[in-house]
């Protein structure tokens, strides 16, 4: 188990540079196996999910090497085989191998994916899309078998009952080499989907409409990488550091951001009283004074991201009046609440509507807490930096799954933090 020790209560300052988007990266790596040539990805974050995905690639005889943010993947000798259950169970995004393998071989057998415990995230819409494209799907024990080897994959009109990033990406991966035209209606519009489509189009795919609610895909026979693909900046990491800067900073510049990807989030920071200086690719956060309580309602992009409702929470402990968070995407995403209460935070759940009520909390104190999942862990990091005394975050592996070089980045902001692997 990895633990993170934080000595809090000290103002932070300086520059921090955001890495490549985790939510793009974990789809781009499975997408790479669709290529008929080696692939190079740049601005790849050094996170545990990347290393777990590389283990899955290895099980398929796909070689990969990762250094200084550049990931090279060679799928030219790919073999079908049983995917490693432990790696599959460790991250939710492993389900993108369903669409990628279906597109590559017209069949896939994969264990049901794991990942963060943030409430139900069914894959029924993925399955319906695969069936519409011509695949037969069966479930047995803890795995799902998807097969279109008899008749192949064909274009189809697909309408999602609800907006789903995962289902949208998986359908693109399955349809990109299918015969004919596939139309996805009520598609998710997240920047990461545009990133995936740009990557595939650079190799010869014909995907139009990514970033809108209707995506059209003309199937092609081959995908050939022609240039390095640079991953977009991680808007969730950027938002996390913006919150940290507002909560405990005395002047922090967050670099390598795309402000348009953060508009719903920065609007709420400004509403709360944070004075942001937004540039073309950076956002400066001066020392924050008086804060107001706000109401947050998560929504699919371009709304307020569910992945940012936990990271914004510690900042709201400084507000003079109550704040309310409604997570409409994952209402059970509340792993952080009991842990923050152990630190002296005044935070609770309203049983009537499952909303989270955050009240002014002046006396956060360090203690031992558990990072139940990635974004809950991020909120504990910020709270630990705000708190007096030492905070010990156990299960910090979850934080490392989503935050690139977090110890170095915090140290460069003059934080007193130490990551310890207790197995050593």
C-alpha cells in the first residue's frame, strides 16, 4: 500500500504544469491497437492506469515503451489472447478494449471492468451499440463475449438513451472499421472524445461531428499512423490545481490548460469569489480572500464535470455560507465525506435529495484518512494541505491512478509532502 504524508497549513506558490488528459489517454491506448502500424503518443501522463494498460497490451503481444511523456505502441504483431484479469479489474477504462478488439478482430472476450467505487456504471448502452453493429453478445460468470465474426460489422443508426462518454467512445472504436456509415445520436461531447476522433482521423478514419451530439463514422479498411499524436491537457487535473490554489495558495499559475474546457468550472470559482486571471493557455490564481457559498450541479460536458465535484469541496470550507453540490451523474460519489469529517470538516449529506451540504470549517486538522478513489483522494490532498498538522492518506495508489507526478508538482509549489511505499 502506498501512503501520502502531508504537513499542512503552509501557503503554496509558484507554477504547476498540467499533464495530458487521463480520460483521453485511457481510451487512446486501446484505440492504438486498431492501427496497422506503430503509434506514438506524446504528453502521456505518468499514472498507474497507463502502466496497467501497458500490461494488457503486453498480454496481446503488443509491445510498448514509455519515457519522458512519450508512449510508443507497436500493434503490428498483435495476437488474440486472454486479457489479464487483475489489470482489467484495476481500472474502469479497460472496457475500451471491448470496442477496440471488436473493431480489430470482430470479436472480444473481456472480464467486467473494475475501477473506482462511485456507484453503478452499467455498460448496457455499450452492449446495445455492439448489437446494432452486428455483434452477438453473451455474458457468463464475470465476463462478456462479443462476436461478429460470422457476418462482420456493419454501419447502423444508434441512439443513446442517456449521454455516456464510455459508450460513445466504445462505439467509435467498434465502428471505425465497420462496413458502411454509423450514426451516433445523443453522443457525449467531451473534449476527450474530440481527441480520440482526431487521433483516429489522423490515421485515415472518417469521423465527423465529434464534439456535437451527432457523430457520423464512415468505416475504413486500414488505419496507418503518420505522425505523433499529442494528447490534450487534463482539464480535471487543471481544475484540481485551480482549487488547491484558491484554497491554500498565495499566487499559483496553472499552465498548459485549455480554458474553454474549464468554463463551467471557472465560472463557479468566480461566482465563489476567486479572482482568476485567464490567459490563452494558463490561469493565474492570486491569494484568495473572502469566499461565498455556491450551488453546484454536475452535468455532461459542457456542464460542471462530476470528476471536479470532490476536488472543489475543500475550497468551499472557506466560504462564509453554505454550499450545496448535486451530483446528477454519480449521486453516490461520496467517498470523501466521512474522511473529511475525520479532519474536522463540516460536511454532510441531505437525505432528502442526496445533495452534499458544505459549511464553513475553520479548524481542519491532520489525521489518517483513506483515498477511496481518484477524485476523493484529490479532495483529501487539498484538505491535508489546508489542515494544521500531519495528514496521512492511505491507499494513495488511487491518487496515482489519475494524477501525473503529483508529489513533484506539489513539492515544486513548496508543499511538504512525501509518498511512501510501505511494501519497500
